[in-house]
């Protein structure tokens, strides 16, 4: 009987202990209704309750892989096609010695004329839109000068009166010289006066119009400068407009005198204007070296170098340009397009293609540049595949990849 009682007591104690443990477990952790600190165990592929599980094992492997490719920039073929990205293979080739300087575009000699006033008077335009850039023809009347209300009188009428008087005196002299009533010297003087007044009045008469004496352009081309205004008083010889044919232009480069010994080796030049980003090559514009100075400007210490070329493109005479003077040839030089370069705080970089979608940022040291290509002194080797167009987009992709992102478990 005692054994049965002891056995029953043991069963009751055991059952009570098991129920207590289960209540304690579920009181602190409810898997059905509660997530553990935002962590859903049912959605995970592992259980934190299992002994011997190393939660850091998988993350360590990923960190190691990321470290091996930390300098790689991902730029997919689709992205490259969308931005027009292009690459070139680096190889040594011929390059040039270059002198970089500044210069100015000028009109070529004989390609430009300045039209001046032939009489005193008030200016009136014969063309309503007489402004810079207007196309004109040879012999076309551009403006008129009227002297009708001038205090000194109309010079056209004066010329006409002088001519008529000289004509009468000359006709009278012809009759007198036949009878030897005047000397030959006096007759010659009267004849000369007649011829001069006839020429002077003839010049006015052929150009006289309703608005006054017409002023025309001797050449066809474009109005480069308008030097007077409507209603302005002008005098004989005063410049009115400048007309240029704009077919030939000159490039004048101002070179420091320390390069004087190298001027004899200059063959051609490239230049870049401030109003476009294109490099203009004189070799493409039928350009030629005209001359270079034999002495420096005493005020600026520059030696001028002059080229002449065809104005095939839209190049503005008078504009200041960046000039790259090209001389001797250098062999086995690594050079890349200027468009391959990106700059960051004074340091230049290029982007090397590693594979179909992987790129690497590479620092380079620059040498001479002709405006189109630049010499690379260090940072690249033969066979490297370099981004030649679209480098800025790869730079943006690099900056985007460098932004830290939050870790989501």
C-alpha cells in the first residue's frame, strides 16, 4: 500500500513540473503571434534555437567576395548602349610635340574691305535690316548720304555748278587757241580744270538718288561691322561699314618667346573656339603656315605665328581661341582621346573595361595634348581597353555604387 501511494505522489510531482516548464516557455516567447525583434523564424532558412549553428558563416563568405571586387564598377551592356559608350584598345603610335597657347581668328588679307563716306552729310540706310551678318552683293547700295540741309551747301550741286562753268570756259578756250589769242599753257590749265570737275560731278551723278549719294559695297559677302547709325553726320573718308567675304581666315597664335627655337619646326595647328566644343584642325581646312615673327612684342613678349585656312565651318572672325601648335613627330607614344579623361580634384582618371560589364577606375599621368588626343605618361599599358566615349556615365555609376546601403536580413 505504501508503494502505491509513493508511486502516485511521484506521478503528480512529475506532471506538475512538466506543465510549469511549458507555461514558462510560452509566456516569454510566442511563435504564433509574435516575431522575435522583427525577425520571422518561419521565413528564415535557419533556427536560432539549434545548437552549433554559426549565424556569421554565410555573411563572412559574402564579405570576402565583395572585398575581391570592391574596385569593380558594374555597367551593363544595356546601359552602355543607352548612353552610346565606346571603348578603344590602347597601343603605342605616332604622336606630336605640341605647344599650347592662345590666339585669335582674323580675316585674311584681301578678303575684307571697309566702305567709307564719299561726301559730307547725313546717313540714311537703304536696307531696313543693315546689321552685322547681312548678306550683300557686289555693287549693291547699302546706304545714302544727303547734304541738302547742310549749311555749307549740297556738294553735289556744287560739283554740278563747277563742272558747268569749267565746261563753258574750256569751250571758249578752244575757240581762242585756234586764233592764238591765249597761250597754250592757259589752254591746258582750263582743259585740266574741266576734266577734273567733269570727273568729280560724274562720280556724284552716277550715284545720286532720291535720298542722296548712294554708297555701295565693292565686294559680295557679309556685313562684319556697322560703324554708323541712321541719321548720323559723317565726313568724307569716315568708315561706314566693313564687308567680308568670310571665305579665307587667318589664325594668329601668340607664342611665348621661350619657344622661339621651336617655331621653325611647326607644321600645322589645331584650335578650339569658346562657342563650341569641337577641335578644328587646319589640316582639314586646307590650312597652311604663312609666317612667324622674328622678334617678340616689346609689350607682351610674344612671337606671332600666322596661318591661313578656308572658312568651311561656322568660324567667327575676331574670336579668341585656344591653340595647339604641332611640330615634330614622336614614335611609340601611348595616347588616348581627350574624351576618355575624367578629373577629380586635379587628378585625372580613365576607366578600363575588365569584362563585358565590369570597369575599373585608373589614375593616369598626362603629357602633351593636341586638343584631340592626350599623351599618357603612366597608368596605361598596351592592350588595355579604355572607355573613349561616355566616361562620365561610368563615373556616375561608380559614385552610385559607392553610396552605402542599409543591410536587410
